[in-house]
C-alpha cells in the first residue's frame, strides 16, 4: 500500500513557481516559437494570404520544394560516443572570410512585401549574428542602405543579368563601390517559373486592392497599416533605371544569357564570384574549370522548374567532382539546423536560408529574423554535440546517410 499524507504547504510552495506574464505580445509570440515551422504558423496568421503565398509558394505543383524538404527529413545521422563536446566551434571560413555560423541569409525578392522592415531587418540580424546577408537584384532596399545597416559585416549581392545589360553592369559597380565582398550570379531564370498560387490569388506586383484582398486583410490590420504608411514598394536598387515594376520584372528574366555574359561580369567584379542555380555535375565541372570561386547548388527554392533536381541529393557527387577546386554551397528546403549540419557533413562549405528567414520576418520583423537565426543556431550546436563533433571541419560523410525514397531508373 502507498502511504499517503496531506501535502506540506511549505514544500508545496517550493514546487509552485509562477512566471510573470510578458505583456509584450510580439516577444511572447516569438519566445513560444521553438522551430521554424512554429514561426511559419505565426507568419501565416499575421500576413495576408496573397503575400504569405508569394513567400510560401513554389512553381507548378510545388513538387521540387516538397522533395527538397523531404530529402533533409530522409537523413540518418551516425553519432560517435564518449568525446568531450562541452563546447563546439561553429565558425566557418567561406569565400575568403569568416561566418559565425555555417549558414547565411539567401537573396529574396520584394522582401518588404512580407513585412515592412524587409531587408533592413535581415541585414541587421545578420550583422548581429556575424553571418553573411545577401541582397537580391529585386530587393526592396538599396545596395547602399543595406551597407549602412551592416557596415562592418559581410554583404553579398545576387545578380540577374537583365535584358538591358547596362542596368546589371551598373548594379555590379555599385555593389563593388559599397564594399560587398561576393557577387552571386544567378543562372536558373531564363524565364519566370509558373507560380500558380499567385495566379489563383489574383496577386500582382505591386499589390492591388481587390475585394478578396480587403476581406482577407480585415483580421490583419497591422500588416495593412505598415503597408499603407511606409514608403511604396519598389525595386530599390533599380528605382532610378526607369520603367514600371512589371517592366523591370520582365526585363530581369533573359533567356539569352550565356557564358560570354559570365566572362564580362567576372572581369568587372573585384571580389568573390559564386554561380547560383547550378543543378548538375557537368555544369559544376565547367564552372570550376573557368575558375569561379563558389557554386551554389539550388533549384531556386522550387520556384522555377518544377521536378528539378534536389540540391541536397546532388551534393555528394558535385563535391567529389569539384570540391577541391571551388567552394560548394547548398540551399532549398532548409528548415532546421540539422539540415545545415547534414549538408556540411556531405561536403558543403555553407548553406543559405530563404523561406526560413522570411517566416521569421513575417512573424515579427527584425526580432523575428533574430529568432530564426537563434533557432537554427541552437539546432546546429545541439546536432553537432549529439554527433559528438567539436567543429564543422570534423563533420564527414560517415556522419550521414541519405535514405533513398526516390531511386532513379537507369537512363537508356
């Protein structure tokens, strides 16, 4: 029989510790978010459907994005044992400089659409965390404003070679003059992918007020207050080039770009050059032979060609082929710090986060981006400690198995 007694009030009082309520709603929401998916849920509640879907959506049936995320979930880790991991070193050398974490912020277009602080929030959070920030050609904050927000950190610039080449050349010169250390030449956008969510939402850039958008905005007045009381959305680095937003978007996609354009940009750019959107081993070899500084394996977050290769699956073969000649990076589908660790183990030098950053931005502006970086950083450190490695350099292919859900049939 279990002996029972009346609880001692003094002992009971020791067990009852009441936490003072946080009256700051934003801080309370963000503190309750423990994963990127938690931030995504907050972002969806607080952002009108058209703007959220612009971020969340991918091309066609969104198969590429789903497969990319599934690939990271289909990972088996192989930890060591009995190693002292009381402290781990997450610093990484990438493209001639240091990053405090083995990931940085990817370029995203029209970022102030998601939340009015936009790239300023991303650049400021990256500066505070000691990681690189990448500004898109189609960003809504200018090259110079990003530099002012992150004057001593690492700023990278993503370049679309536009039909009017002089516009792109001018952006290259401005980024160099502002002290950006890396140029990310994007090669996977000869035409725009079919983002069907945007079409179904009747979404346009700049946003247009329709009956549907107004109805959807009623429970989200804070977003519309920010949108209507801050400077108009524009491609900030392109605002002096003339043309409407639609014309600039159309001009950014040019099916005629080729290796001659790459050579011209290489000759113009004084810093490190990365090619973004590489999707096979053969192109990786050709780029390495040309002498580019980095290759970013990416299918544009699934927003261009649906059913495109999964960057994480490509990683081992590309690293074997060119890893000694150029720095290989990866993006698309990263939602957890463990995804970053798995990528490093298979040979990636670095990872870039896009939607994960935007979910934080929509959830809470600058503080939300800080929370994104903190969540991913904590997950990176925890995963490294559980694998029992002391630094990112110790991560090796033996630590990871890519489980096969999709097996390709032999080609004829």
